[in-house]
């Protein structure tokens, strides 16, 4: 199963070099790396990253996170994946820019949905 991380491109590129993503400011504050399912990703982008053009979307192999991955309730009781600890680049299947469309909404590739 693939789960997804939205991150700023600068931090993500640093993580690629370092071998792990230690999280955004919000992730570090909360004590885990926030992730989303494919069904949750668009709302996550709209809610937490509206208008930002400096982002990447990364697909993560959920099984590769092992016991660091926990499913916990969030928005309205929906279960969201959280990674407790650094997100290893070895778990990343792919990543790509997450551009804004002409309407100011993030343009996701249809194949992830």
C-alpha cells in the first residue's frame, strides 16, 4: 500500500541527501511525520499547504515503515498514517513536484487516485 507525504522541496532534497526525512516544523512539534492515504491527500494539500508552489509529493511504501507506522484518528475520526521517527528514503517509491494549477489548487497526477 502506498501512502503519501507532502513536503517543501528544499527540506525534501536535504532528506534525499541525508537518507531520511526528519519532518517539517509541524511534524517535529507533533512528534511524528504526518502522512496521508491517496484519498486524504487532496484535502491535506488544500487544508495545510494552500497556495504553496514549493512542494513535492512522495509515495511511501507503508510496509517498509514497519512498526514506525501507526494509524491514528484525526479529522472527524478518520485514520491517518503517522511515522514515528525519521522517514527513511529507502521507503520512498517515488517523489515529484506538486505544482499549483492555474486555479491555484494543487495539480495531482491522476494515477495516485
